[in-house]
């Protein structure tokens, strides 16, 4: 199967039906051993298209994989965010955050869909914060 066409379709659908958000990537400070101090950590912001699915009143859909269920049930998750992998250059980490319409969301879980080494979609589990 040609997954590159599917990656392109994923990007176009989320671009068309999703919304523009800011992915804030965490950049750790560095340690200065001579002075014994750390430089300040910063965030690098990039705009990406994303689709959101609320988890409020989770209905227990049976189509979700077990690891996603574990994340949703063990953590307080406010929503799930889907970002096309071809829309960004790196897999988000739990140190990163999403900003949607001025509201900040912390990433408490993540999963990537990558069949045959073709990155298609990143699923992020978010908590308001």
C-alpha cells in the first residue's frame, strides 16, 4: 500500500476540517559547570493544523486501542488532539504543550500511527493547564 498518499490525504483533511493551533516545543536549558547554573528553558512555537475530540463524559468506545484506554482512564484527559505527521518535523513530547484559542493544554500521553515507517498521524492526549 502507498502510505505516502494516505499521509498526504491525512494532512489535507485535517487542514480542511481542523483548526490552527500552536505546538509549543520545550527546549531545555543548559548546565554551566563552571558557574553551577542552568540557563532558562524556553518554548519554540509553531502553528499546526489539528483536529480535536473531546473526552468529556467518556462513553467507553470499544474502537480505541487498550493503551489509549489506559491513558484516558488513568489520567484526567480533557481532549484528544490529532496532528498530521507530515505537518510537523518531530514527534511531540510530554514536555511540549498545545495552545488552542489562547487556552493551554499539557500533553499527558501520545501515540503515533506509523505503518511501514510512514508517519501518518500523531494522537495527543491533553489536559487543560
